């Protein structure tokens, strides 16, 4: 019997190679791009990102 090769999604591999902070930053960049065309202002999105980062980093302390 042969061994089946497992397909690896390159995007999953790239994210797994990043540090938790870099993953969080990548997620925020994607969210900023995704919501960029919504009725939310850039300032609203940036404020939400800052609030989430504060919450994420406070848990480390």
C-alpha cells in the first residue's frame, strides 16, 4: 500500500508560522480590507482594532 500525500493549504501554513501577535495583525488587516467598503468609517474600524488589541494584550499580563 502506498502512503497518501496530505494536501497542505499554503495559507494555513503561512499563518501557523507567524507569532500570535503577527496572526492578530494579519486578521485585523483582513478585517480592515473586508469592511473598507462598508458604511463604517476607517476611524470606526481603527478604534475597534485598538480596543480588541488592548483586550488581547491585557490578558497576557
